[in-house]
C-alpha cells in the first residue's frame, strides 16, 4: 500500500448490498478508505456535501434512479469518478460517455488501475513543489490534521493528566479542559477497557511509538478509535507523551464486512449442497424410476429459477413490482414436498407490491429461512407444515413465519451464524425493519417487521 492510496477516500455508490460489500472489500484491499456506501442519490449527495472525498465509484442505475446528478456534483467539485454498471457502453447517456465505465463484474485489479489513472495525474511530485509552501508551521499542520480527521493529545504519564484538542474532545464526547485516563475510561467499551488500561500502563516501559485500537461509547453510537503515541525515551519519567486519536470506525466496519462476506460465501455453498440434497430426497420419495425422479427434480429446480426471474427480470423487460404473495409462492414452491403449495405450505398475505430492490433482499431472507427449515425444522419432516401470514397498515408490514410438525425445537445458543447476521443486516439496511425469532418446542416462529415504504420501493 502506497502513501498515496492510504490518504485517499473513495465514495461508493451502489444499491445492491452484496455488490457494495464486494466493492468495499476491493477498495480496502487496495489500501483506500471507503466513504459510504450510499444506495440512493440523496444519500450520496449528502455525503459529498458534508464530507471530503478524493474519488468515487458510481453505479449508474440506483433502483430506477440514475446517478448522473451525483456525477455532476462530483464534477463541479473537481472530484474524479468512474461508473460501475451492468449495462454496456451504449446504455450510458451521451453526456457521460467520456468518463471511465467499468463493466460488471470486474476484478479488484481493474478497479485499482482505473482509480490510479484518475488520482495519480493530480498528485504533486517533489519536482513541482514550491519551497515557499513547504513550511510546516503550526497553522499548516493544523490544516493537514483537520483534513485527515486527526485528533491530538498529550499525556503526562506521572500526573495522568491528558490534554486534547477540540477534535479529540468532540470525538470522545467529553467537556473541554484537562482530563485523566480515568475520565476517558468511562467512555471505553467495557469489553476493551482492561486491554486498553494495560496498553497505556505499558507505555512507561516502551521505547518508541505504540498503537492500540479500541471501541468507545458515544451516546448510542459505538466508535472505533486508534490511539497512537510516542515518548522521547524509555520510561518517559518526568516527560510528556504526544500522540493522535484516529476515528477508524469505517475501516473496522469494512474489516467486519470482509469477514462476513468470506464466511457467507462458504455458508452459501454449503446451503446450495443442502438444498440440492434435500430436493433430491423429496423427488426420490415419490419417484418410481430414475427418469421420473430426474423429471421431478428438474421441475423443482425450474421453480427456483422462476422465482429468480420474478425477483430479477431480464433487462429487456420493463421494470415492475411483484406481488408479495406471488413472490413467496415462487420462492417456497420447491419446498412443498409431494403435493400442491397449500397442502404443506400455506401463504396468506394481502395484495402488497414489492419493489425490485426490496424483492432481492426479501428473497435472500426467505431463502435463508427455508434452507434452515428444510435442514433442521418443519420442512425436514414429511409431516411438517409452514404457515406464512401477513398484516399491514399504512406504515408497517408484519410477516409471520410459523412452523409446526417438525422435530422438537431447541433454542440455539452462542453467537449468531453468518446467515442470521446477514438477514438481520439486510432487514435493517434494505427494508428498514427487524427480524425476531421465538423457539416454542412445536416449531420456530419468525416475525419480520418491514417498512411499507421500503417494501414498495
């Protein structure tokens, strides 16, 4: 990673959750800092207005909106950008054909090359620097630290008094004036406090610099802080240590997203095998010949394909919303066993429209629930049944997934798995809602609370 890349903040504008995570993974792997991602035009414009970015990656189609207003706002500020799209070059508006367009899917090396070509020409080399502007006085250093979001501190290790600049006080949410480590400890996340206390105590015996990352509580928010400091000599007796605080929340979130994506990829592959195995077993129970079984299995896999087409129509078709009942029926049809849909899986929902972006997220959630059911729940038994019902008002939609007749339910213990984390994050991020699990012995009950406006959008 070069010094150039480490200083660059790249705005990501992408409405697909998984694609946005993949872009974050690519950019952080290339050494850039990610701003966003933004899924809508207004979100992106707000980030541009309120924050500093060096470049941007723009998906052209944002759930029906075009990202051209974002491109105009960036161009007006002299910020370079590339388009990222599944369309071919002919589908790009003629006024924007001169800008670099990356065809999805693309590799990280392709994105890195495009960004380097955008950013390197604008950098200043030593041969072009003017000596009269290279004076690093306090004013210029303050400008640089403000631009980088760096907060300053000094710590007298003997008196335990810590002096911080205005940005550091704002970052920690503590009043202006001298503070102590004990004052700051009240803000440190309880799970990190002992580790941070040990690290700060050890600085008295450290020669040179040190660094420690930890979480702090700022109101209802959790922020990741990187504290970096250095004293003049070993033990720093009678001396003051100087350092900086960096808000590294975005980097930590990107790291968590990368870990989740890697785990989710493995999880999804295992689920695909489990689904194929389960569908094969369902077909085998009612088939008398291999030909009959092959035909039955083909029909079930075709039903899955139809559900995909319902959620993601081909580009040549006009964009349209799907009915919630149709979407659920298509997604659940492969799991109904030997009879018609209503014989084993009952879907009773009002006529609600589901927009394309929301349908993708809802399909992901239903896929996860159905996979778990066919592996461990009611759909794993021929006697098991599933009832999906729904109630809606002007603002909220509540979908209840109720299983019965399967194996006795035992509530899970320990941390949530990758699939549970993914659907919870998808429910909150894309559908503006929540997911809750109840574990009665007769069968799991899952309650989805969804914003009606997000569902229709």
